[in-house]
C-alpha cells in the first residue's frame, strides 16, 4: 500500500470514529456494566465427576431458570427443618420458660403442608404418607378428594391410563379418569360400604352424646378406623397431625353424607371449629413454614391462617398456574406479602413446575436425607411405638 492510500485510510477511520451515529450506537451496545448484588456464577453439573445425584441436585441452585427455584426450595425447606427458637434472640416479652436455652432448642418451625386431591390419586400419596409416618410436618390442608382417595386406595388399587383415553368409552366401562390415571367405579362402591356404617356411628354419637364433629375430627376418626399403615391419615391419627379439609363435601364423602342424610337426617359438621384450630396453630407458631403443592382452596386456606401472625417465615409454592388471570393459584409469594400472609423478610420461592416431577427430589434432598433430623417424634413416643 502506498503512502497516499495509507493517509486516505487514516482519514476515513478518523471520520468514522467521529461519526455521531457510530458513537451513539457504540455507547448503547458497549454500555458499562454495574455490579450484580450477588456474584453467583451460572454453572451446571459436570458429569465428568460421575453420577452423584446429591451433587446434581445441589447444582440446581446455580443452573438458572426453574432449576434455580428448585434449588432455593430445597434450601428453604432445609431451613424449616433446622430452625430452632434458640437461633433467634430472646424477645423482651418472652415467657420465663422460653428464656431457658435448652427449652428454646426444643421449639421448632411449624410446617403446614397443603396439596390438591390429585396428589393422593397419584404416587405422591406414598411420599406424603412417609412425611406423616415420621411426623415431619405439623398440619395438613387438602381437598375432599385428597382425603377419600387415600382411603379408597386401602380398599382397591388405582391404575395407570392415558390423558387421551376417550371419556365416552371409559364411562361405558365404569372407569373414572383422573388425568392419566384410572379408578374403577367399583372402588367407590367399596368406599361406600366401608364409610356408611362409620357415618352412622358418628351420627348416633352426635344424637346420644351431643358430639359435634368438625372435618378434622371426621378425618381423624376415619384414619383410626382404616387401621392401615399405607394410609396417610392412619399416620396422621397415630402421630396427632391435624388434617383440615374446608371443602369436605366436595367429593365422594359429600355424596356419602348426602345419601346418609336420607336415613340419618340432621348430621352436623362444624367447619368453624377447624378454622379456629388452624388459625390458632399459625398464630401461636414461633416460626411458620408453608409447603403448598398446587393451588385453589388448599393454598389460600394455609396462607390465610398465616395472616393471623402477620405472615409465614418460610414459603415454598409448587404449581403450574400463572398470575395473569389474577387467580390465587397463580399468585406468586410476593402477592401474599402484600396481604400479610407471608412476611416481608421471609424466605420464599415459587417453582413453576408439575409437582410429581419436583417434589420427590425435594423430599429426597430435605426430609428423607436425614429422617432423625427431620422427624418430630419424641424419644418417648418412639419407645411407646416399639411396645
């Protein structure tokens, strides 16, 4: 290149650098970076380390997208399990008994578990049963189907089916479809045979002794009567875990109460007893944690109980609902903060995911990882159980 051409190119470059359009575009594209609040680097699991599921799931927290939320959920639930009152400073108005450090070490987070009926329909029922068997949670809120389908499975099995099976053909065969699960109608006939004499027994007790049942008292009684260790509510009865079902009549149990009313009219089920009991559990909890699988009434019922204490301290939501229809099911934890149902400084997360994919992993990395650590069964209770 001759000298003349070189000078020409230099002049062209000088003009180019001084071009205002170039400067504006450059400043926009190459904007100076600020510092993120947390310098956590995005990184996935390296399978060159071999297949180590604990390390794989631990890596979720740094993976981003929904894996990040799942990693946070594992961390938050572990905090629920590990928290003791001794972790917090003693408040000025604390009672004398709870000023003693040894007593404070015994006070744990009250964990509320909520789930929709399909969790009892599918294999999640066995995971929930495990949590109740080892008394890892303190209270349950579920729907009518979440109650009855646990008992029905003690009487007859459910079967795998398909989402695309035709309703007309299934109806002709007496097969009820729940997503890709099938329940023979005969199962409900067996349930009727089992529950009808129990309802009659409760009705008689109400007439003779004036005993008024609440949904939780009915469920407790049924859990005792089923006497089957495969049942969630057998273990709830055994381990004194209250089960709340504000919509107890919205399912087969409601059908049975309807039919029973023809022979035994006037049976009373008092839901006010339960809302008082649930709200007071939240109100008196030194620390409160919510694990909510799904949405609807079970989600709001637990959140609303925690409003009585100005919000839960820990919260994990798992569902597929979005917030854009303004439904409570789709609402993120921050919306509950605005209502006082979750504390402003709470540890909370929502996983946008289907529960059967997420929750078994979460339980494996939290409650099941160390049963002794997560269980709230006292040593004296364990000795009684062995006897």
